[in-house]
């Protein structure tokens, strides 16, 4: 943790142990990873980013001489029962290829005898969510998982916003620390939230405003500017009384958008709002790749037409604003990037951010759809950080406490208290 603080050059309120604080020699190490990866209909892993991101922790623990590494993850939403298509078999196969060593997949995650450590140094437990106790944060379930090992590592950032047994309750039963991935996510994103190099600009897109109120609110206090795109823009326009044709509008978010705009104006001078909206849009006559399209100013969206992407003037305007930035956080695509015709805004801004990264700007891509978009454009490696956690990174940027991280802090504080009370007893 000291290392994390010095990297950030600040005192974070986070206080937990990391891998470097432990001696793993001859230890059995239980690692919570997030291998909830997409599969195709033939159950092939179609995106292995999350598996790859776990490798630095796994390799480190193995190199340090761990006796056995026991991995645990969930996959999909089996809702507490065995669902064949959510077995971790394809994940074990891919991990085996990436790690270049045997990975033994167990038939269940609890009430089993683990394979012998001599023949199976890497073990993957079957899907945790085949048991309802996992999502209920059940103590007895966590205790059973903990019984497999001497040390617990949380390297599943994507599940750290969940108070689930393998993320939360388990820290009560084993010495616990964060893995390299969790440490990296918190280091980069923590700096942006606490002490960003300025100007700090956020780019927000996607569909819903109501879902992102807390995020926008928190960012209004921290960012110099917030550039809006995606369907979210039309909710903001409706809040100003513009007609938005058939564009997707989050009706529940209109009032919220209006409040945010008022707040945004108050935070800076009257004619320089913090929230910046698109000045033009690519519109379509239907939600379809083969739709007829046009590019229009925001006030000119006729009924029957819908905004599908930010227009060229907006792209240029946003690039101009981003030019001077030192930190950029991006959450949510700027258009319907899944359709080629409407992916230009998202792609051009992604490419521009990649260029800025090369010039030393810190660029952070929140997980979920934004991560999927940059992946689609083949740009994933071109940013300072692409988060592996959609929901987790969103909650982190909303300023919420992540239960999985809080559990690591509690475990650390408990170990300190125990150490100190031991010392006092000795003195007596
Ligand atoms: P969210 O989950 O709120 O981040 O929304 C992501 C989704 O917003 C993606 O699937 C995009 O296709 C969609 N999206 C972005 N721009 C638009 C738009 N102008 N109209 C409709 N959907 C959009």
C-alpha cells in the first residue's frame, strides 16, 4: 500500500495490503478473478481481455513459489443453480493456453477435495454463482472457500462493487490482499478522482442520464469540462426545450438533466458551462444500418428522424477542447457505435485520445460499452488504462465505496489492531 501511495504521490484513504506485502512460498493462495468473459454459441471465449489481465498476478504468485493457486470466478447469471452453458470449461482451456500450464477445473466450487498440489499447481473452481450463497454473501459458504488456502487475493476488480461471499465475507477468514489488477485499477482511477493533472475533461455518452446522475454530479465537482454525446445529449436538449424528433430520450432523466445544466452554469461563468453539448448530429430515418441519413444542427431534428451520432462539427469542437487536457475520463459511446454508419464520432474521438496518450495525457476508458468500442476499433492498448469493470468503475467514479475494497481495508485494519494489541500484551 505504501507503494500505491507513493505512486499516486498522495495519501489515499485506501488502506489494504498488496501482493508485495506477502511471502507466498509454499502457500496455498486463493485468488478471486473476474473471468466473466463473453462466449459465442459454440462456447468459445470471444474476448479474453479479463483472463489476460489476471496473468501478472498469477505469474507473480507462482514465481514466488506458491504451493498451489486456486482461482475462483463467476460466469454469466446462473442464479444459484447449475446451468451447463455457464460452466467454466472454455475459460479453463483459454487460461491453460495463456499460462502455458495445466489448469485443473473442479466439478464444483465447494464441498470438494482439491486436486493434489504436486500434479495440479493451478486449479480453477467451477462457477461460484451455481450456489445462491455466493451472491448472498453467505459466511458459511465463504468459510468453506477459505478452507482451501492460506492467503486470499482479490484480483477481480469487475466484481469489487459487489458484496458477494468470494469478494467480501471471505476476507474475514484469511489474510487478504489486492492483486496487481485491482491495484492498477485503483492507482490510475484513484489519481484521476483525487489529484488529477489538470485540465481534467470527462467525456460522457451512452443512452441513459437517470442512471448516471451520481456520476455526472461527482464529475461536475472534479472536472474542468464534461463533453456529452450519445443518446444522453438528446435528454439534455429536451431539458432545454428543443424538439429532438424520434431520438432516444431518457424521459426519467429530463428533470435531472435540467438540474445538472443549472448546476453546471453556476459552477463557472454564465456563458461557459461545464457541460458541453453537441452542436450537430448525424440523424437517421430509422434505427438501422441501412437508414437514410443526414447531418443537421441540433435545433433541426425533424419528427421521424433520430440522432444516432455526433456530427463532424462536434467532433472538431471536442478535439479542440481535448487538445489542452492532461487527464481524460471516458464513459459511454458517443453514438450507436455498433453500426458502422454511426460509429464515426466514437471512433474519431477514440483515435484522438490515443494520440493524446502518446503525448503524455492520462486517458482512462471506463469499462462496459466504452471498452467494447475501443476494442472494436483495435485501440485498446493505446490508452493509459481501459478498466475491466463496467459497473465497478462507474461506482468508483460516482464516489461510492466498493464493498470488495472496503473488505480489504477492514481486514488490514483488523490485522493492525491485532498486531498492536499483541505488542501491548508483550510489554506488560
Ligand atoms: P449506456 O449503457 O448507457 O452506456 O449506453 C450504451 C449504448 O448507448 C450503446 O449500445 C449505444 O449504441 C447506445 N447509444 C449511443 N448513442 C446513441 C444514440 N444516439 N441513440 C441511441 N442509442 C445510442
